[in-house]
C-alpha cells in the first residue's frame, strides 16, 4: 500500500478510557473520552479478503477496513478498555479487530482496523 493512500480519508475516532473499580465495589463507566481526527484509507471488506471470522449474523456489508498510521484500539478484556468507535455514513461503527503492521521494517508501518456496525450483534 502506497504511503499517500494513508491520507485519503479522515475519521473522527472516539476513544474511551477503561472502566475502573471505584468505592463500593462498583465499576466506573470509563467516561473520559478523546476524539481524534485520524487520517487513513477506508475500504469496504470484500468477502475472502481476510481471514477474519466475523460474529454470527454480520456480513461483509456491515464491515469497513481502515488502514492508518495511528493506533486504533479494539476492546481488551485484560485492560477493560472499550473499543474505539467512529461514524461512517451516519452509522456508528466500533473497532472489532486491529492488526499491528508496525515494527517489521516496512516503509509504510501501519495498523489495519476492522470496524463493524455497532447495531450488529
């Protein structure tokens, strides 16, 4: 992928802090949010394009792939960090899976973020 393709689209990525244990044994909602304008290349997901197993009921029409040089976060059960979200064509999407293609000595170190429509299961 050529370097200039990482600047063809701009998405506002909303990132929330992980929930934390607070007094009384309750979890905070992770209310601290940051919205970043992130440049990259937004692509539809083609069937057979990737070896990603999508959740049941989700089709490639419900998925977008975003290539970027900015780190995107999918949910993490260890850190309790929720997935980053974005709005594409008036529909909310959340990061389902992120592939880290940095540190391999490539000319175009990048992340491949797979976003699924949030109204899907």
